[in-house]
């Protein structure tokens, strides 16, 4: 419903802008004022709100041309072109929404799986920033996923490992030498608020379809 509301509000805004700027433009570019309504509503809510915004734009432009008494073949062609352009925009908006819904569903499934894994699981990106922090990791380290996500994984290590961690990553990128990736190793972790403890860490490396490199750590 918010998508339909956006379509209505932006279409009304386009009509108001057209009434204000119309005298400066003459009979040209009437339907351009309604494109933002189509873009916003379809990007936010997908197919049908985008279609609604397209229909509102065509009706608003047609009503204005008839009211001003200069409806002609050119205006009909402009309406057709507007409809074709908006069809592409709406199709792209629906595709974007479908991809986003699929990604959200995948993330929910992944989170439910991670929540059932007894070992703590931490996923970091190429810079060492935490991108995933399982429930077991929350219990083990004392940080919530919200607190840990986006921060450098070195926050889970005591000194001097904390200061040296990014150097380990850079050396791996430079030399390709695997010191811990693909094998288990006894290391030391640190809980929130201090308190070091021994742990066994297994690290794996994955690459996403976009070519992004991620490292998974099981504790």
C-alpha cells in the first residue's frame, strides 16, 4: 500500500510541477514530469505500484493536454512513448524487488542455519570486517551480531595478535601462503570487556559469484 501511496503522491507532485512549469515548456515534455512517480514506486514496491504510477501519469498528461485544448497526434505519440519507457522502468523495478526478496529469504534461511550450528561461526571480508556473526559466536565472545558486524575481526583477539592481524591478511594476498586457512589451529580469543581464552580456529576461504572474497572462521 505504501507503494501505491508513493505512486499517487509523486504523480500529484508531477502534475503540480507541470502546472507550474508548463507555461515555460509549452506543449513539450509533459509526460516527463510523471517519470519520477514510476521510478520511485516501482523501485520501492515492484510491478503493480509502478503500473499504477504509469496509468496516473498517462491520465494526468492526457487530462492536461485536453484541458489546455491542444491535444494532437504528437501528444498521443508522447503518451505511447511514455508508456513504453515506463514499462521498461517497471520491469526493472519488479526484477530488483524479486532479487531483493530472494536475497532476504536466503539470508533468513542462512541465519536459521547458523543459529543451529553449535560452533561459533564468523565471516569476514577481504578487509577483515565482520559480515556475519552467529548466535554461538555471540554467546562465546559476548558481542551481539549488531555490535560486531562491520567491525574488524581483530576485536576478538588479544594483543599483540590484534595489531598484527591485518598484516597477516595483506601477507596472504601478497604471497598466497596459507598459514591457517584450510586447517585448524589453537589460538587465543578475547571476550567483550576483556578476558582471554584458548580456542581452536578453522578458517576457510570462499569467493562469491560477484568475485568477492570471504573468510569463514569456525571456533
